[in-house]
C-alpha cells in the first residue's frame, strides 16, 4: 500500500556537487547544488538549477560559464558549508582550505580536491519558478589521474567515495549490485563494472 503525498521533488538520491563560477580571482565562488544532471550525451550537455537570489546565479548568468566539481567523503564538510554560506560574505576557497586551479576552457576555477571537474558553457537559461535552469555544453573534463586505469581507460570514481544527497542528508555510495546490462547478460556473465 502507498500513501499519497503532495506533489514535490522527491527524486532521490542526487549527486551533491560543488559548482565553481566567476571570471576573475576576486569573484570566484563555490555553490553546492543537488539539482544537477545530464540532459544529453551527444553533444554532451548537463544542467544546474539555481535560485535567482543566490550569489552564484548572477555570476553564471553574466559569464555564461561554470564548472561542476564532483564531491567525495573527504569533501563532505566543505560541500555542506559551501551550500549554506554565501559567497557575498565569504571566500569559500579560503574558508574551506580548497585550492582553485585553472580550467582548460572556462574562466571559472576548478577545485583541485575534486576527483572530476566538468567544464561547462551555458547555451540556454530556463526560468522554471523557484529556480533557473542553466543548460550547458560540456566543453572539457578534468579527471584525477590516480583514478584512471590507463590500461582500460576506465575512470574509477567509486574509489573516491562520491557523495550523494537524499532528503537533506549526505551519503556515500554503497555495495555494487551489477553493471550496466547485467540483467540481460547470458550464462551469468557480469555486466560492465
């Protein structure tokens, strides 16, 4: 039996990411976002949804660029803190001991401590109500070399213990249950890991 709930945003878990923005060192900022995801694979596109009153909203709207920095267990405190404090009042890099590093193709900095940074250029902004969705082309990827298996080319993000956000709480990923396509593999062969 199920109980009726009022309509709401109950699609969980979600990635908890730190989005970096700003075109110069003086304005660089970090905002924590859970409303993020992939919208297209060819061309690669993703989005972040941000409330217009947030400090980072104006920076991304003006520059048309941002970077999505994936988070990990070791970044949990910084991830939360950057989501509840405003860049109007704090230098979040300094306060959290994070290190900005240059991106390949956008002016927004990357977070050195993040295992994967996705450089994005905005192609469309959709006003949705409480949030504006910045839909962006992925223009570059910056991956932590130690997580790449250079023999197979696989990126092992799971080794970095990525964070997920669910109903106001942070979690790391748990037990692997299978790989893509495991349900249709013949003779018990495992799917991709």
